[in-house]
């Protein structure tokens, strides 16, 4: 997150090898250093079968950057809540936001103790950004968190970021209800960002999906219409819910035709009237 170096005691040690964790696998695929042997084993297995996975994770970070620039720079939001933020890496939400508006308040929410400890160590001196423990599957408890309430004014518009998290909520855990509860707590003018893995629509993409599914474990790949349904009742921001590379691409954004892996994720932003 911030540019200062993390405390040494947050680095994985040789005698620690907990079960693989998707946030740490993702960190490995982004060439991060906060992962364990078990995470690297999963990451390498994905790389061997799907070398273009690095393109997919890079483009997830890239669309997150574009969305934050839109929310802070164009929509004028000054409060962001990032649920399921994962381990710190380059171009974090608060860094992008503060480059545009330094007073933007950011709350990172995660339920992984390693993520929480590492992020808190890095953000100890950052007054505009805090980290709180919370589980997306328990929206009422998450919204009641005192640290969140102390930092975010729910009378003013909020940017809710659900980047790469909803596909880990299974159908029986009622993801639509969860999103609805979160959105109901937001004031008018708030925005919601969803990034979600897509069910494959062709043979090449299906092969890529199979590899990703093995790596991420519990996950629900959904159709574009199912992803768009999470934003029902809100006003979609152009270009609507589309593949990641089609959401307001930069000049260097790879086209959808560059790889089947780019057809496996959707992104959309919507405003609460």
C-alpha cells in the first residue's frame, strides 16, 4: 500500500506453510513477496497450464485503477470502501485516489488475518486510510463495524468496491441479498463497482476457466447477465457491464482478442439514484 517498506516480521518465514489462500496466490501471480510455499505451488500450477493468467490478474488491477480514477476524478467521491481488498501490492486504491484527491477516505475490509496484520502495519501512519476486519457474507456486522463508521460518513456518497470478491460467494450464500443490503445502506449518489469471473462462452475460454477453477477453489463463475443483475436498480455508468478490457480502456489496454483469459472477467459501475 504506502511506499514505505513493510515490517520484517510480516514476511513469510521458511518454517511457516499454512494452507493456500487465494489472496496470497493472487499476490504471487502479481510477482508479490507475501506468499507461502503452498500458495506458490498453486500459482505455479496455474501458470504451467495457463501462462496468460498473468495478463488476467494485471488487467484486474488495471480496471480497478480506471474505476477509482472515475469515482474520485469524475464522480467526485471522497469516500471509498474496498471489501476483500487482499494483500498490498502496487497501485492500491488509496494510492490512486490520493494522487487525485489526497483527502479521500479509504477503508479496506478483509477477513484474512495475514492481510489485516500486514495492511495495518503498512498503513500505521496513513490517517486517511484504515483497515477493518469484516466478512462480505455478514453485511450487517460489516456495516456496524465501529472502525468503518468512524471513518466513513454514510450521509455522504460512498464508492463501494467489490473487486474480485463476489465470485467467492456461492449461490446458497445469497450474493444478491448481500449486495442489496450493502447498497441499501449507501446514500444517494453512491457508486458500486463489481468485478466478477465469467462463465466461459466458448471452448478456448472454457479451458482457461477450468484451470482457474482448480486454482481458486470455491468459486462461482457467472454469466454476464448474472453479474449485471447485482447492479439491478442502479443507474449503470457507461459502458455498462462488459468484459474488463472493454471498461473504459486506456491506450495500452489489451483488446479482448488478445487472449481467451480476457473473456473470463466482467466489470461494471453503477450509481445509486
